């Protein structure tokens, strides 16, 4: 149930980062999902991202990310361990969640959209993710908010209690 959330984290994480190749406190991947009428939140805390992004040369730009599913953090250890089991993220067999850009397009001065391949477990699907880029003290700040259906990536089974839609938010600051 929360596993779908961790998968979302990864997506978000991978989306936003510019030329960062190591885990950084400058990238936050957060997620939320409805569970039994309550909103459950969490994050994926270990991520590696690589972004080569020049808004004037998008045909040469790339955004790639790896989120380590075992770093899922909902604030409840027993839930985190459950999400790492084979019915959700199956971290023993699939330790990484990957997001790789295919095309990036400008929507307005600071808004963009990207088509990415998102791989969770053994499933790769294309996903379109909107994001913005702002500048502060010579650094790029990437922000993305998007939703995925956990069932598309075989994260848990259909449930009348656990929602299917995971909301993901990613913020990354890069030089």
C-alpha cells in the first residue's frame, strides 16, 4: 500500500536535479496516497540524479535519476519494511527505481514538460511530467508535481481501502 508511494518518490526524485551525480540533501522526493480515508505521506531519502539542462538547448538536455527503494521513509518502520517486500517494491530483487528523460519541451519561460521512461520493479512505462525551473544565486531550482497509478507498476493489489493514485513532489537545487 505504501509501496506505491515509494515508487512515486523515485519518479519525483529523478525528475528534478541539474548536474548532480551524488545523493544530496538538496533534492527532496515526497509522496502521498490515500489510505483508509487518511492521507499517508513519505519520502525516498537516497537518490542519485544527473541533469544536464540548458533551457536554450533542450535537444541536448537530459534528466536521469535513480531512487533507492529501500530508503523509503513514511515515519513508521513497520510500514517501510512492508513496502519493501515483494508485494510492493520488492527491494531485494529491484533495489532501484529509474527515471530517464526522452524529450523535454518548453511550455513557457520557466515551465517545461518532459517525457520520461519510468521503471519500477520490472515495469517500464512512459510518463509525462510537468516541471518548473527557477534561478537563485546562480543555481537552478527544479520543481515537479505529478501523479501516478500504483497499479500500473504492480505495486500492491487493487484495494477498497488503499487509493491507486500516488501524488509525487520533487524539488532539487543544482549548480
